[in-house]
C-alpha cells in the first residue's frame, strides 16, 4: 500500500467508526513499520476539542484504531516480539525468495545445452513478472 491508499483507508475507517468526529485528517504516515503502516490522525470532537490518535494499517488494508496510548504500546510490543518465522513469512519476503529462486533457475537452465530455448524464454518471462511484482508491489 502506498501513502495515498493508507490515507484513504484510514479516513474511511474513521468516518465509519467515529462518525461524530469532524475535520478528520491524517498528518503523518509511517510506511513499513511493525509489519504494516502507522498513521497519525487528528480530528475535532463534537464538543470542539482537538485530539489525535495513532492507528495501525495492516498490509491488507485493515485499519486498527487505538483508543489509548497503552493499547498502542501493547500492540507495538507484541509486533516487535513476533517470532522469526512469522516475520520471515510475510508477502515481501516470500516474493523476494520466489524471485531469487526463479533467477537462479534461469541461470542454471541457461547453461544446460539440452534445455529447450522456448522453455527458457518462458521461464525468463516468468522471472520478469516476478521481478515486476517484487519491485513494483509497493508502488501506486
């Protein structure tokens, strides 16, 4: 997700969950933090007082609004202490592993003289698609 998509998701979540808030605006977005993104939201309450909160946006676009700073601190602690396997099996890491595997496969099969040139060109195209997904997945 890019900055604009995160802002859109967070604004929609606040309009749905907190319809009484006015002038909801996202002042800061921190990308790729704790397995997702953080957004700072400022708003006016019905009584006119101004307030701000931090919410977490998962990679799939799910917005989690934290009502208290303590709740945010507990969630960030939980994310920071995530097991190594949980951190390794994220979408960017897995797409990178697949890309590297396909790239190595193309080089190895390229040196095999018995391998079909048509199959090698198809495998090369697959590597190109994988590279586009891997390097372009964070772009708009």
